[in-house]
C-alpha cells in the first residue's frame, strides 16, 4: 500500500462519522493504539515544541531504508492525531514521505488543527516527520 | 433596579454567534472580553467624523480629535479616581504599562536592591522585573502563596527590608481568581516606604478600583479586558513619581524642544506617549468604561460572584473535577483540572460544544509549576454571562469527562 492509498483509506474511514463526537471518540481510540515510544526517548530532545500538550516523537531508520516512528503525548486527542500521522507515514522511505502532500488532513476535517494558533502542534508534528525524513535522506546520500 | 441581563446581552452582537452549530458560551473573558455595540460604534464614528492627528493641527478636526482624546483621559481619571489627569498615561495595554515602568525605574534600581513580586503573577508582571533585576544586579524575591491561593501577609511583611525598592503584585490573579487584600498590603508597604505597583488587568472590569483609596503608586490595566478594544491600556503613576522618572521611548509628541545638540522632554503625560497615540482606542476605552459605570460595577460584581458560586457548586459535583484556587476572596475566574485528563483535551472538546474556555499555563508558568500541574482549564466570566450558560457548561463538561475517561 502506498502512503496515498493509506491516506485514502483514512479519509474513507472518517467519512463514515457524521458527528464530531464519533470522530473524536475514534481519535481517542487511535491514541490508545499508538506504538509506544521507549521511555528513554521521552526527553527534551524528542519533545516537539509549539504544543500545549507535550508530544515526543522518535524515528528509526531501518536497514531496509524505511523509517519507523513512535510517539507519545500527555493529551489523548493529541495522541490520537500523532497516532494517525504515524499510521500514515511509518514504514516508508524518506523519499516517499517527502513526496506526499497533506491534503488528507483537510479531508477528514482536522484542518482546524493545522492552524498555528491551535497550539496543539499538528503542524510541528508534520514538520518534524518531514525533518526526520530529510535528515535520513541526507545520510543515505552521503 | 434589577440587573437586566437580557438588555446587556443584546448590546453584545457577538453573543448571537453559533460555534460548531451551538450557541456560543463565551467563558474566556479573562483573556479578552467581548465588545458592546456602543464601543464598536465609537470606533467607526471616530473614523467617519473625527479622524485627525492629535495635539498638533491648528485645524478644526485636529482640535476636535484632541479634545475627545484628552476627554477620554479625564474620564479614565474619574473612573479610577486618580488625583490628576496627567497621571493617566495611555499605553498599548498592561504589558506595555509595566514595561514602561520597569524601563523608567531602571536608573533607580542599583546592585543589592530587591524587588518583590508574588508567586501568582502573570508573566507580564514578572518577566519585566526579572529582566530589570538581572540587568542591575538586583534580587527578585518571590512572595509565596498558600494552598488556597492566598498570600501570607505576615510572611510578606517579613520579606520587606530596607533594600526593597518595589512591590509589584496583581490585584486579582488571572489563574486562581484570588482578590488580593491590596489595600492592607499597600498600607504595610507604605509604612516601610516601599512603593507599590498593582497589575489591575483582571480587576478593572470586575471590582471597584479607586487608586487614591488603595494608595498604590502605580496601577496598570488593559482596555480589552474591560469591554474596550485591544491595543489600548493605561498606566496610572503618581505625579511625583512620573515627573522624576526618565522617558521610555523617544520621538514625536514626547519632546519639548529638539536641536541638533540636545532635546528636552514634554510635560506629563506626553513625556510617556511618544508617537501618534491610539486615539480611537482611547475614545472607545472611555465608552467601555462608561458602559461599565452605567451598568454599575457593584451590580456587575454581584452578578459575577453569583455565577462563580454557582459554577463552583456545579463543578464540585462532577467526579474527578478539582477546583484550583479556593481563596476566600475570589472573582470571575474559575480554574480547574480533571483527574487523569489533560486540560487541553477538555478545552478542545468543550469548544466542540460551543463553550470557549482557556487551557494551559495562562502565562503564569511559575505559578503552574508551583501548583505542580500541567496547566488548568479556566472559565472566566463577564457581565453578560448567565446562570443558564453555567448549567450548559457543566452539562458539557460531564459529557467531555465521560468521553475522555
């Protein structure tokens, strides 16, 4: 499955919810499925700034050239959002991640979270994921 | 006369808005209040009929604008009962008022001096003093609070000594809602010859402020937390202080005479108002303060106290909710946490149900750290909020808690 296909599947899943409560309940559930980050990575180095709640994100570059993310947050909605991102981007190469657009977040009605004033840091999370991908790509090229 | 809440609500057009399909319940008044139609009209009337630069033109419009602007200053004087009109300095808001004062006091603070602030200060009344102390080699001392969110006056008195140059404290805490016994505190400080600045940002729209009765040397507040627009605020400073202190910014309006060699500075309050001022802001501030006066500050206080008491009762009945700040004297702000749930999640879901609250550290990080919390949720009230809104908010909160548990 490509990232695009995964995003389409998420959009379809979200289209089934007709009210915000179902959508947020689902996000809260997603948060619980989040691949747990190792305690040692819950440090200032892995903390994403710009969030009212704390978010830690760690990336591992495997020998197969693919990037795997783990994360955690102390707020459950934020956890659900970061879980969604990780579900989408974990297990792909740096190039695949960098060549993906983020329209799907708008389509599932999470656009409000993209505004910088929301201060939940969705924007910072996406930037951090892309930053990791860029860094790993540079390493590959060297 | 009874408190006519429906008439008041009708004056605030934004209260008719829907948020996420629900009627707006605006409980973020501690961050900024909404504006009545009278204030909105005042701003547009100014640009429709009077706009002109003040204090310099010989033409009619400029004269009119100047008269209105200075009239607004006089009204602010009356509102807080300052002795003289030139003790009212217009600023952008509380933050600028305090920065102005901290800059002007800089030469007066020397190595070894001490400045007292409390553990419940907003960053605006904390960081400027921290910076000043750092620059001048002075010590910033923090007056602690007890578990209820109250200051210990005996301890406070013990912290005052011959090196204490200033006590800067908040009139009302933006996080805890505590009303500090400022009159008593000022008396203690005065007896030791220590000047006092009050941060009135959270007080001005909620409780009577009489600077002569309080006896403070300086008082700072923002217009936008008192039904006026953003970008206008006031620093009240006793004439005998402000006349001796140096200017804050340099430029137009604040000068007396400028030559290539030397400049001399204008009289108070103009010495502290460099550049073209926020004229429409000052006019709208007057309109807002008149609105408060017509409603009656005591009636507003009574109404808001009732809302607060009702909200405290309602919230206390919800399992897992803990109210933060249980001082005997409180006004208009209610902070709480829900056990095991992050404040951000609570705020996010309340918004979905049309309830606007503030979450986080409320720009008082040292206080939040002191309380050992990740932040709080704060519902803060204004004159237009109703008991029914509090009920709906409590119902929404029950729903939120059940979703997140």
